[in-house]
C-alpha cells in the first residue's frame, strides 16, 4: 500500500514528502457509552490509513484518494469547504487546527488505507488522526497535545461531517499502543493501558458486509434518549446513574428511553468487569460480558440487525469465548475472542451458514493490537 502511495505521489506531485499513518480501531467492550460519560475499552489495530504529504508553498490543499480514485482541491478558509464527503474530513482537520490557533498551510497529499470500510473500524477517525498528526508535525512543532489531536478529529465529525460522535474513535487512533488496550474515562479523559496479548486466543472480526440504509439518524436519536433520562434524573450524563435510580423514574419516562438507559447503565459496569478480568487473566469472564453486551445492544439499545444476531448465535454454537456486535450498529461486524483450537471450525461454519442464509459469505479480519498515529521512518 505504501509503495502505491509513493508511486502515485511521485506521478502527481513529484518527489519528496513525508509518510504518516494512523490506525483503525476495535473496541473490546463499552459501546455507546462514550457520549454518556462512561468508559470505553478500545485499541488501535494493524489496519491503517497512510498518507504522503508535502508542503506546496500555497494556501491550497491538493489531495488524491487512491481508494476512491478521486481528487480534491480546496482552500483553508471556512467558505472553501469541498463538496466530496471524503475531502471534508481533511478540510475539517485543517480548519479545526487553525481554529485552535495552530498553523496549516497548503500541501499536496496522496492517501490510501487498508481499514475495511463499513465494518465499524473507524476509517474516518484513522483519516482524521493521520492528517491531524501530520499537521502538528509539519507546521506546529508537535506542540498540540495528543488529546487535542483527538478532539480535532471529533470536532471535524461534528462540524463538517454531521456526526455527533463521542471521542473514542479518534482517541484510539491517536493514543494506540502495540499489545495494549486502553480504558478511557470519557468524562475525566483519564486513561490507562492494559496489556492485551491473549495467549491461546485470536481476536477476529466477522464482517456481515451489510449496512442497512436508515431513514433517520438512529445514532442521534439514541443519544437524545439518554439525554432525556439524565435530565429527568437531574444529572449531566448516565455515567452517574445506577439501576435503582432508573427504576425510580420508570413511570415518568417512555419505555424506549427506559430501555436505552438500562443498556448504558449495564454497559458501564461491564467495561469495569472486563478490566478486572483481564488483569486476572480470566478470559471466560471477558467473553461472558461480550455476549451480555451483544444482548443489550440487540434487545435494549436496538442497534443490531438480523445478520449480526445470526453471527453472534453461530459464535455461541461454535463455543467461541466471547462475541458481540462492534461499532454503532445496523450492520458491520462482530468482534470475537476465539480459542486457537476452535478458530478454523468457527470461521468455516460462520462462512457456510451465513452464505446459506444470506447468499454471501462474511468477510473475516484477524486483528492485532498495534500503534496509533505516527510518522513513518
């Protein structure tokens, strides 16, 4: 991939430039908790977006995406936003850097990625983090701290791409560390690395290759449900709610809002349980909590879909230690913690059964926990 980027860059923009990369991410557990002030437990993976970038001496950005086979050119002022959605991510990063008092000047760039699109691995956050890291390194002597780089990516989603997302994806892309997962407290922004090298297990994503087109924005609707319950409880976010608090106001809120809050409050505890289990080397408990999260996302938060529930059922039947839907939902993939000796049978069974039922095989991605945003040497 990096050789293709170099060749394309040389052809379009000549020699020179520096290669930067940032990773996609998995989240072992803690889904839809970030915007509720709770805990998440992500890690960067060995799938990334890489870009070769060179200052061009103008106030214009010229950028080519190999994967989309599209070229965009835009200025650095607020009214210069490009039309193409993919280019708005890069424009947003430039604008958010400038808004924070950072320097950005015109540059040429070619980028590509091997983060599977639509699988819930946050290719957009990888793209944002790659360019935010590059702008910091090229123009700002790396003076912008890492949390601010993550916030630049998050603000890009909010202000230029119409997604009111939490901080987790960008955080994981920026802070990722090889063989470590990270527990991030989304309220205090304190985080801790947890070693994750599960001997005798593989971490594998099974991608349904399904993305259900949704008429409204279910992500924002879920968020509004949570905010309504928090307001009714007189607290800022559901992070401060316990199940007994929720029971107390059950009659005063809608059934739907109750279910959404029940899931979030349960998920808060599951993340903490998984951290304790990992420290004890207890992968059975890790797996149990993953299955519980899937059930909550499917029945209470209602962000799963038939195909993902089916993949979760197959995992159970095959004796997989832990399995759950990963990401925002309505398609994408399951994340599975599988014993080495069960791996081949699980993958073969999942492919065959899914193909028989839905007419296509799921895609399979083995993932290794890796480093986040960096400059390529």
